[in-house]
C-alpha cells in the first residue's frame, strides 16, 4: 500500500472573514417629503443621471421604488422636451 502524505497535498490558508459594512441608504424623496418630481428642473435631474446620460439604478441612489418610477418618467419627459440629452459623451455635471 502506498502511503499518501496529505499534509503537503492539501494546503489551506486562513482567510479573514469578510465583514460587509452596510450603508444607511435612504430615499431622498421620502426624507424630504417631496411629492412631485418636476421634469422641468434639469439641474436636479442631472444628479440622477450618469455621465453617459443613463438613469442611475435604485441600488446606487437608494430611491424607493415608487419614487424611482416617477424619476424615470420625469427624466424621459425632460429628454423628450430636450431639457436633458438622450445620449451624452461625458455629460458635464
């Protein structure tokens, strides 16, 4: 019988446990008690759009589902009225 040395074939390293620190996310519309998202306010809507002109997702902004739908509609309406660009290469904020 051949004896196999398991101590050299299996080397296990101790990795520190991954501790995720959860950020306190909040909906800026719920906290500020904002009922209506104005599509004519282009400067405010630019905060919710990235450099390429894409709408930022809920997981990045922390916006509630109800308000995110309203934000998306406001941005789309502002794009349609040419208050915001559809496409932008490195949109200046």
